[in-house]
């Protein structure tokens, strides 16, 4: 039983390699920076609203 299971996995073709990321700024970094800026903007708006009270 174990031998069959091992031979099945060994018979699979190898996975194709993923393309190497292009040099430059990764998209996730840009999204993270935009998210952080948005959080700061919301906090600033809340602070201005509290200041007017």
C-alpha cells in the first residue's frame, strides 16, 4: 500500500517553475504603503472632527 502511494507521487510530472519577479517595487509593497497612508488619513480626519467638538 505504501509502495503504491509513493510510486503515484513519483509518477507526477514536475511542477513548472514560477516566473521570477521583475526587479522594481513589488505590488504588495505599494498596496501596503497605500493602506498605511489611508489609515493615517482617516485618523487625521477623526482628530479634526474631535478637535471641533
